[in-house]
C-alpha cells in the first residue's frame, strides 16, 4: 500500500510541497531576528519617508521577508491543485512544527553550557558563545506569538480571497487570483505581526506601527508582483510532470467541481 502511495505523482508532489512549505517557514522564523537595510543591499541611499507623522522611515526589514513571499506562492499553487483544505492542513502543520521548534530552542537555551564554551575568552570575535546562542534563538514571546498568529490568519485570508476570485475568473487570469490574494493576505500579515509583537508587546505608538507596516507592505507588494511569472513557471512544470488531463481533474476537484 505504501509503495502504491509513493508511486502516485500527485501524492508525491503534495509531500514535496508540504516539506518545502514547512522548512521554508521555519527557516524564515529562524533568520527573522536579523534586520537588514534594503537600500544598502541594492546600493542606494535610505528613502527616509515620513508617514503618519513618523520621520526617517526606510526599508529596514527582517530577513524573514526574503522567504515569506515564497510561502504565499506555495499557498496559491497548493490552492490551485489541491484546494483550501490542503492549504489549511499544511498551514496548521507548519504552525505546529514552528511552535515545536521554538520550544526546542528555549529548551536548548536553558541547558547549562559547558564551562569552556563561554568562559574561555574571545573566540572568533565572540566573547560569550552562550549569550550569542541565546540572542540568536531567544526571540521574544510576543514576536513569536505575533508571527505565528499573523501567518495563520493571513493563510486563511489568502485561501478565501483566492477562491473568491477564481469563482469569477474560472481557469483564466491566474495572475489575478494569485497576486490579488497575496496582496490582501500580505497586508493582513504585516499589520497583525506588528500589532501583536510591537504595539501590544513593546508599547509602540500607532503612528510607528502603521508607518512601518506601510514600509513593509510596499516591499511585499513589489515582490508579489515580481513573483507572478514564477507561478506560471511552476504551473507549467507541474503540468509537464502530471500531464494535462490529471492537472485539469485536480483543479476541478480543488474547486469542488465534479470531474464527470
């Protein structure tokens, strides 16, 4: 029975999507503690916008935004071929495993380090390896709560908007339902994580939360548009792998339509 399941191409593809989705989300959470300057990365001066009365706003972004757009691309692909139930399943799986990962991180932080690991002087420019380890993996609980809540809510929003658009467009205009659902869900994601992690968790003003939210969303908006051709490329690879007839059946089934 297991052999037959593993030979089934749609099943193998779903297993791959799930594994990549979860791994990508966990990596994004792990690297999210580093903030980088997008302007420095592309070699331009900081933009220094003023929004909602907050001055000097630039594109200082968490490294997690480098990977999160791929999650929404994967969401749209899974939604297209497997339906909303499959998206919710992999989203719940990702949240559960990310939560498990953070529990393990905190457990590792509480384990007493060996004396030579943190008291042997500066090594590789790091005076205290134990503090460095805790600083990297010890994200605040409000940030973790905000990130996981934003991820889960935005995934549900993405699925809902995607299928609302698809009911009107049918099989046409993949770019509209993929990009449209991502743009709405990314806005929700940006606001929720900042509200929970920094408005509630750190007492930021509404002006600062909204200003940074807009700056983050401008970046996410641009990336969502730029990634649209990637969705077409992935869909063409899937059709080559599964065959036209199978992909059409999967798309109809994902929409809850009969294949008869």
